[in-house]
C-alpha cells in the first residue's frame, strides 16, 4: 500500500531556512474510505426493505379481493417493517457507542441481571425453534459498565446463536472467572463459521452469507455492536467456531476488585 503525505513548506525568517511539515494522510484517507463505505452500505440496507415494502403495498392493493393473498402479503410487510426497525435500532446503538453521544457513566452492574435479561429477551425466538437456552456458571458477579449496553451485546450473541442453529438444539450461556476477567461464553450447536470468515466477522455489515443472513432477519451490525460494547468496557470478544458443529463467542470483561474505581466507558474509534 502507498503511504500518502501532505507536505507543507514555509520559509522561516530571513536566514534561508525553510520549515517542512509532512503529515501522514494514510490514516485520514482510510477513515474517510471506511465512512464512505459505511454510508453506502447503510443506504443500500435501508433501500432493500423500503423497496420491498412499496412493492408489497402495490401488490396488496391489486389483490384486494383475495383475502388469503392479502394475509400473506401483509405478513411479509410486517416482516420487512421489523427488519427496518432493527436496522435503525442497530444504527442508533452503533452511533451512540461510536462517539455520537457521551458514553453513560459506568455503574456496578450485576452480571446475573444482564444474563437473565438477555435470555428473557431471546426466549420467544428460541421457543419458536424449540431451542433450549441453558444458563450455567458463576452467580453474583459484578462488572463496571452500562447495563443496557451489556444486555444488548449479550442479546446479539444469543440471537445469533439461535438464528444460525437448527431447531431442537441447545444454546449454553456460561459465566466463569479466568485470571482477572469474567468470561461470558455463548455456545451453540449451529452451522458454524468458515475459517476464512472468522477474522472479518466483527466488521460492520460483514455476513458470511448475505442471503441466509437476510432470511434470518439479520442486519450485519450485531457483532460490530458486541465488539464496540466489549472494548468500551475494557474487555474484548473472541470467537471459536467449527463449520457444521457450532460456535462459541466469548465476551470478556474486567473483574471488579474491592478497591476498584470505575474507568470511564470509552467511545470506540
Ligand atoms: P447478522 O445480523 O447478519 O447476524 P452479525 O454482525 O450479528 O450480523 O453477524 C455477522 C455474520 O456472522 C452473520 O451474518 C453470520 O454469517 C455470522 N454469524 C454470527 N454469529 C454466528 C453464529 N453463532 N453461528 C454462525 N454464524 C454466525
């Protein structure tokens, strides 16, 4: 890759000295390119359900005397509207944690509450596929952070585990302490992720299979949100996966010590 420099030359006093300022522009260009791609992606992702909705509206109009068709088309309209809502919700969350708004002040958060709220939020989707959500591991642990963001992150992981698993399987949510970190692992018995895709999985809008992801109602933003939430809490998120047998996503957060002072949550770059 080329490195690009902006060079400015200015004469300095009357002694024939010149000041040369060279500024590395590579990072600035990269950030601009990422932003342009993001806007293009967002526009595309918004256009898809909107296009589908207006087409469906036209079709429904033409099928007014066929109640069965009306029922079918309005079901699909509802589905597209839901997709649009989750996309907008994800975009709001992303912009919140990407410095669009001040980050919430960290508080002591009960991990049990986070786990139970996330599991409750996913239970309808799980029962629709007969998937058992199993909670295991430590109880009574606390972390510094924002409860709502942590629930959103864990929900995204559990939602994915459900979406990319066959019916009648198990999703295990396990909490344990490893060295000075609390690990929340979400393990599924799903389709897994091809090795070549693993390193891109946390990128915004990256999907292993766009068609399949759309069919499951995904936005491609879920894991980007998880990563930003983890990093803003001084933690991280990793993935282990084997195609055909399942995946484990592990969210790691710093353990709260007795003498701890909260570190401010950091907006992600
Ligand atoms: P999406 O809304 O498409 O699910 P995410 O950012 O949450 O977007 O995930 C990105 C992609 O990673 C998904 O499209 C899917 O291909 C893959 N993925 C995420 N979680 C899992 C999982 N538990 N099992 C298999 N594939 C997964």
